[in-house]
């Protein structure tokens, strides 16, 4: 079996903690987990949902993405192109999966990170379209909240978040929204009017 990432490097029998049999490349130190051994692992370990918060967790493992992380590769078992999925960890990296035989390729260090995050038996979710969309939504929500904090300051932003939560739970929350929108619109009208008056004043004098 040849390494999907290195030229002319052979994969050798190895084991992960927990006696999970894998094939390891002696050059790039990446590992191949066959579909069978991955499923055996899943029987022993509960699956866990990866969330942006969970992926941003601080774990006590030194990690730098492997130098071959950006490289595409062929499945060592069936020769098909491996699908790649981004894991948005603090230092993002890609993991690879074979759609044909169901095996996974992980570059050096990636397994340790995923294992420490409790996600080593939930790898297929990173390749799931729906999950990817959910993740993007959660990320843009988090970005929106951060923008609000940046623009309004922490204190006022917290008030807005709390108010937002109360309003969506209230059956007539839309009245409050309409009020706020109108107030903001009036304020904008006022500003426009002031600007207009100032310009007129400049013209007339
Ligand atoms: Zn290799
Ligand atoms: Zn394959």
C-alpha cells in the first residue's frame, strides 16, 4: 500500500492508542484507517457533534498542520481521489476520505487533535453537506454577534442579545421590532433634515 501524499513511500502496519490498527507512512507519518477498523472504533466510542465552539477549544496538544496537508492524494486501497474536508480547528487542517471504500487519511498530528476533541469517531460529519451548512450558519451568527460587540461595546451588545432572546420568545415581539425600526428611521430622517438645513444655511449665507 502506497502513501497518498508521498512519492514511493509505503504504508506500514501500526497502531493508535486503544489498539486501533492503522497503516502509517514512515516518511510523512500520516495514517490510513480502513473502513472496517473505523467502524469497529465507532462501536466502542460514542459519536459527538462538532460545533464551532468545540473546534475552537483549547487542548493541551502541540500541533502544526503537516507540510503535506495541502496535498491531494489517491486512496491507498482503491486508487480513487480522496475527498477533502476542512476541520476549522485553531490551526485549520484538511482530512481525507475515500467515497469508494470508506477509509480515512489523516496527516501527522491530526488524529491526536481530533481524538483530544472527542471527535475521532465522528469524522464523516466533516464531509456531510448539511453539517457544513449548519457550521457556516453558526459561524456567521457568531461573527454577527462579534460585530455588534465591536460596534456597540460589550455592555450595550449584551443588552441587545438579551432583548433579542426575550423578543423572539414573546408572541408580540414584532411590535417591539417595529418600534425600534421606526425610531431608528426617524432618527435617520432627523439627521438627513439637519444635514439639509446646514447645507441650505451654507448656500444662503
Ligand atoms: Zn507519506
Ligand atoms: Zn478507497
